[in-house]
C-alpha cells in the first residue's frame, strides 16, 4: 500500500514538475527563437530533468516509503501516519496544480474567509 500511495504522489509530482518546467522554458524561449527551436529546447530540458527522476523513481519510492513508515509509526501509528503524510503531500500537489493551471490559491477560493 505504501508504494502504491507513493507512486500516486510521484506521478502527480512528475507531471506537475513537467508542466511547470514546460511553461517556464517556453515563456523564456518563445519570444526569442522560432517555434522549431523553442520546441526542441523545451523537449531537451524536459528530458534532462525527468529522465533521472523516472530512472530512479522506484528506488526513491522505496527509500521514501521506509522513511514515511518509520516517521509515521513514531508519531501516529503505522497506517494513520502514512495516510496523514499522504494527504498532506496530496494537498500540496493540489495547490500546485491549481496554481499552475488556473493561477489561483485554491484554498483561498475554497475556504475564502477561513484562510
């Protein structure tokens, strides 16, 4: 279960990273270079960043899952600690996606007066 939850977070994180990186790179090179060059630069940057991430994803997920299990077990018990860490990281990713896709603080939108 731990590896499954971490794989969910890893996929979402990698996608968020690639989306943010694409937007950033294309914003920088779009005005200065032709579409062909800007596309090639964007693709190269994505491969340079995401290849190591995907290559080592399984070993990182295993190491992180062991760390989360040890830490969560000490604080809240094994299952509850894991779920709390998972939900906290998922909330951060949710914020990142809303910021990237819509340019808003989603928690301010959802909870308006409370945040």
